[in-house]
């Protein structure tokens, strides 16, 4: 893997350079008490000494609301106006390795026989720059789903690790897109020495030590396969209130809805985020709803992430970022649910 | 790999309604062709596939293409008025433009059925998705052995495709049994009176060299399955089509996901043994 | 043993007793979670389940939401006991006032509360939060000792809420802004709305079986998360709570995008009090202002 060093000033210059080059440049920005990924107009807006953005960066490939076409109509005729599916070059800075893992997990779904060009055209135009974690909390469990708070190769094009001098980032370029980014601004990236590589290694170890939550998911999928009906579901998820906070912050939740917004003369159809935990997700027009009670809806969330998606696409639909647990209004901690499942699986019940 | 090039898979093509038939007080059939003639020539689909139909300004809904692909002049879908889109459809008249995406989903293995007896069992608004198979078998009549159709509705009024029933009933190479729920009959009703599963049991069809296509309301399916089980039918030879709520039709939006399948892409046609492997509560 | 350990023990003992005697089918309370600084709602169906119950300043969730529509698993139980702080009791009173619950079926385990931790406050759960760590609503609390209960746990205390000026400081500031500045203020906040509906789902008084946002014939609120749809949602929700909101602050706490929803709710709360002398959640027999006609009501707006 190509490795380099970039110092803090040069990182600012890189952001500046991309902005000048006309790229949509996104970074964590402080908004009230939170950090959110937002387009920045200057490097000064970007905040890299932070924990985790409140919303995952999936919105840069899959916006919450996206017009998919518009139309005008007269009595007997309709004209469809396609939307522009060419997207601007975008570079997103400051993801954590768990965030960077999201897109690679979802590619399989969006490419399954039919390619969602909204996703892939954006994907092609977007580069992700991740950073080794400096903070973690007890909702974090990335290392239990095969990731790591310092992993360079979870999906980012460049990965930065702040070395212990607090001034220089060790740069890894796991993808061609990342290498291109380096070659586009050659003067900003300096060669990395062996001692830099060693310093990066120890910074990585320090980051790994931040993860206190360790789950054993080895038997979870198997248990889920034979326990669609189990007392656990109601016991653990009866308290779920059925909002979309977990899904909408999740880097891997991909369910969506179509909604038309129209007047008699015309309108637009939007593709909007949706969530299996919301009560009308599976409500038929006839009034029939197979998932007619909340714990069945929450069960779908767990089943989809930790069984169905693995069976279908070979990947766990979770990066262990912990956003769903942290933001749940009633503290429905996904790690607690998985711990309970793992315990049941281990005890054979 | 992908079958759509750089196309927007969520953008419909325009179709025109060329005829509308009121089947029952709340069920309508729409005959349609693409607005662009080239599309009509290029269009092909398999028996049992579905489409996403747009009423512009209202939304999009999922309906089966309920004619056989052997019928080339136009295509059909049929719907009952239950929600926003179907309510708007009830007001759509011939000449108006709708949107169509498809054909999507899997199909009935009509080639595998060749040389076998076919038993079609359906109730209420579920005759249209069965009818595409019936029509196909009739169009290729010599490929199939006996054709038996059992169709029931709550009342005589609720029977759809009355004109087709008349046609099928008059054919010597089709055995048609129609029934209405007790109390749903009229003085001149000549068919059976009773629930579909009860009539099925009375008919006592042979399982020998027979495939079953069974589509109807969940309760009808459930009890009919018990009857077919009693009669010794193999669930692997019973086919049905699931009607989960769908949005995208192409396996992305997650809405129709049940167990390990995305009904829109892995289905909607399943054998009953495949259905039994899914979490029943979620269907 | 700390004060909170004693309260927790009393709750456990009472809950276990109520369940053992068959007086209730379920007790709704709080239990610990692995996440520091948090607790979670819990349901005890058997006496032994009650062993998990705790009460401390991390018990921020309002439990009365489980008494209504949203939670048929719980609310369908015939006899329910619920652990309730003073603010939670206000919601129970409001639900009683709106005929959503039958008070005689519910046993309220009132808990004297000295305040819970704020969304960004720090608290170990063993002692009271420092004043700066208190939740905003607790600074103005006048119901530290619940106004209605079947059992009371903890020593009764007098409330000493901060002044109204302080409570409405930010609202007064926003009211003085020009309409354009006010618009900009709300636009900035609402543009973050992700339409997750946590505000509504967590609200005990948002109990409609079918929310207006789900109604499609006609479509009242654009479901998409854009400026128009977000504005419509947040304003209509605030209006539906006008004169009803008890100020529990659960919507603002639950909002993953930190939209200051309580500014809207409190503004309407003040209007309701000034215009009609009505404060929701205080008396189950007060006439509801928006459901009552009085000849002397201001009808200036009818033209």
C-alpha cells in the first residue's frame, strides 16, 4: 500500500486545493453540540478532533430525499423529465473506519442485477478519506464485526492516522482513487519513513484499545436462523418506539420509499429513506400488516442485518458504529441485543 | 451483471390505457400499450411477472401482468380499489397515460409444467395472476394435459372475468368449477355454493402428474393447503405468487424482504415448499 | 446506601409486591444498561423481573408513552403500574384528561425527583447532577413531588423553580427578532430534520392511531425531507400539541438532530396559559381550551 506523510497545514491545503479545483469538499463541522458532515467552504470549518458525526456519510451516495424524475401532464399526455444523473466530484474527509465500510457493504445490494445509477454514479465521483479513531465509547463495537478503529482498508480511498507528535498524519492509499488524489497534490505529501510506519502502528494499537465492547457474533447468525420466534424479541424490543432514528443515522440501512409530490400539472417522485421499524413500512393498502406489532419490526432490523443480508450478499449489514444505540430515545442498545442472542446461542436455548 | 446500462431503473416508461373494464363494483381491468410503438415491439415478459404502474400525481403500485405473453396486441393489469393509487386508477379512462416499469420478478415454470395436468385454484381478486398461466396453457393447449380451474368469490357480484369464465366453461378441454360463499349466490346462480377449500375437497382432484397454481387470500391458501395435503399433493408441486408490499420492484428498497428472499426479485412465484421455509408471520 | 439506592429498593419491593399479589399485570420502570450515563425502560411481568429496576438521575425517559397507542404489547394489559416522576405524572394526568387512559386501571408509583441529567450533562447516576448538568426542564420544575400518585417513593420536597423570565429567556429573545430573522433561525434548525419522527413516537400525547403525516388522501405533509416537508411536519406537530404539551421535553431530548423543539412547545404552552389560563397536566378536570367554547373568548380573528 502506498504510504505518505501529510502534516496538518498541508491537509488544510489539500482541502483548500480541492475546493479551488471545484470539488465538493465535505468534512465534519461542529453544529451546536454535534458534528455533521457538511460541505466546507474553507479548511477552517473542518473539525478533525472529534468523535463521530451524528449522521453517517451515506447521504453523500444516497441522500435522504432524492428526486428520481419529474413530469408534467395535460389531460391525455404526460411528459417525463429525467433528472441529471451526473454528479459533482466529491471528497469526504474525516470518516471513521466504520463509516468508510458502509458503501462497500451496500454496493452488492445496489448492483444486484439492476444497478442503481444514483448510487454508482455518485460512488464513482466520490472519494472518502478516513481517519483513525481518537475517541470511542461503549456503544462502539466495530472490532466485533471485523473492522478496527485504525483500519485503512475498510473502504476509504485514503486513510490518515495522526502520529503522536500531534502534527503529522500517516497516509495510506488503499485504492487507485486514493493514489490519484495523492498524485494530484504531490507537494503536500511527504515520504514516510520506517519510524513513521512504526509510529502509525503504535497509534493504531492505541486506537484499538479504545474499543471496550467486544461481542462474540460467531453463533448469532445460526441462532437467528432457527429463532424467528423466540421470547427474546418481545422481551428486548417491546420498548422500541418505532421511530427512524436508528435507521436514518445508520451507515448501512438502505431501505427506501417512493413518494410523489404533485399538483394537477405535474410533479416529482422522490426516493426517501425509510425504516423497517416504522409501523407502516409493510402496511398494505388493504389494511393488512404482516409486521403488526413493534417487536416484529425490530426483529426484522436484526434479522436483516445479521442474517438475511449475510446469506444474500455475504456481508454483515452493520459496521458497529453504535449510532443506533447512542441515539435511540429509549436506549435500545443493539450490542445488548446481540449479547443476549450470543448468550442464548452459547447456552443452546 | 446489470441489465440496465446507464438507465435510471426507477424511471417509468409511458403507457396508454386503451380499454377499461369494470369487473365488479370495485375491480377494474386496464388494457394498455406503450406510447412509444418501438417499445411495444420490444416488450416481452414471462408468465407471472409483474410491473410497477404509475398514476402520475398519485404514486406507483405493483400489479401482475395478467395476460399471457402470447397475447401481443396489448397487455393487461387488474386491481381492486383499496388505496390512493387504485382509487385514482378507478377514475382513469381509456386514452389516459400511465407509467410502467418492468417486467420484474420471476415466473411460473410453464415449460416444466408441459405434459402435466394443471389444477388452478383461486379466490376473489386473485384470479388475474392465475389467469396469465391459464391463458398461456390455453394458447399452447396441446402442451398440457387436463386443465382444471376452481374459482370462488364472496358473492356472484365479486366474481371477476365473468366473460372469461363463460368462455372457459364452454370449452370441452377445460374443467371449470365456480363457487360463491354461502349467502353470496343469486337465484339464477348455477355454480357451487361453499368456500373454495370445501369445494376443492368435494372435487377430490387427483395428484397424479399434476401441478397446482394456488393464489388467493391468505386464509383460503392456508385451508386449501390443508386439503391438498390430505389429498397427498407435494408442496413442491404447488405454486403460488406472494403479494408483499413492494416499492422498487428491483430488490433495493428492502420493503418486500422476508427471510432470505426479496420477494420482488427472488419471487414473487414460489413453490409452497419454498414458502414454508420462510418466516410465516412476516408474509 | 445512597438516596437513589433506597429509592430503587423501594421501587423493586413495591413492584414485586404488586405483581406477586396479582394486583397488576405489568410494572413499567427503569433498568440499567451497559451504556454509561443511561438507563432504559423496562417491563416487569413477574415479581423477579422487578429486581432489575433502578431509579436515579439517569432515568430520563418518559414512561407514560407506553400507556397509549404506540405500545399495544404493554397498553393492552389490563392493570398497569408505572414508575413516574413529577413530569411523567403530568403526562398521565393529560392522558387522563383526554380520555386516553382509565386512571383507575393504573397504579402510579410516584417518585420524588430532584432532577435528571440533561442530554449533554454528566452524571454518574449515584448522586444528583450538578446544576449545570441538569436537564433544562428540571430547572423550572414545580412538580419534584408528583401531584398525583397511588404510592409515593422518596421524601416529599418543595419545588423551587427558577424564574419565568429565565425560563422564557430564549423565547423572549426570539420573539424580539424580525420575522425574517426568526424564519432564518427556524430554517437553520429544520433543515437538519431527518424525518425520523422520534419526536412524535416518543411523545406520550402523540397517540393518534394514524398520524397526519401518514395520511395520503389527501397528502397534508410532504413526507420528503426538504425545506417544505420539514417545516410542515414540525409546525403541524407543534400545533397539534398546543395547549396539550406538558413540557416533558422528550421530543427535544430524542431529536437526533438537536432541533430545539421545546422553544415551539413552550411558546404555545405560554399562549395557552395566558389566553385560557390552562396548564396541561395539572388537573384532570380542567376544561381543555381547544375543546371548549366560551362566549367571552376572543373572536377577533373571525372576519
